[in-house]
């Protein structure tokens, strides 16, 4: 675990958060990001994808935060803040889709899925961080 922590600590401070945010922005704001390569999914599958994307963003925010703090366990307020920030980005993206009129649509269900994914990953982080944190 020490070698992995050391390797991750050498990376720029917000690299995982920034990369994940850029990927989410592309996937959610581009008119047709996957083009003809988009898989055919069952009805409602996009809500699962939203939950995964924003859960992953929450996880990357927490990973970058813990790396910055020297791998010390994060207090609950930091974990909740990361989940809220992730969910707020999801809400802003939905509003942007409404305002930009680019073939993407505003959906309350997408915002709920974003917040659910963020909250679930925040809870998972809180329960599991003792396994990789210093204290």
C-alpha cells in the first residue's frame, strides 16, 4: 500500500478530479459524444450511468483531498462536502443543458441520479477509508 500511496502522491494535486470533471462535461454537454458507437441500453439505464459518473467524481474528489492531506482519514464534513459539490455540478449541468438548447434535455431524474451516486460513494468512502488511510 505504501508504494501505491507514494506513486499517487507524486501526481499533481487535483489531477483525478480535473480529469473526471472534464470527461463528465464532455459526456453530458456534447450533443452526441459517442456518436454511432453509443451502446443500446435498456430504458432508464442513463440514470445508472449518471449515478456512476457522479459517484466516481465524488470518489476522485475524496482521493485528491486525502492525497493532499497526507493520507489522513477525512472527517465526515469533508466527505459530505465532496458529495454535495459533485451533486451540485450535476444540477448545474442539467441547467446548462436546458439553457444551451443543443439537443440535450433537462431532467429532474438525472439530478436525482447524480445526487444518489454522489451520496452512495461518499458513504462508501466513509465506511472504507480506514483500510487505506494512515490513521
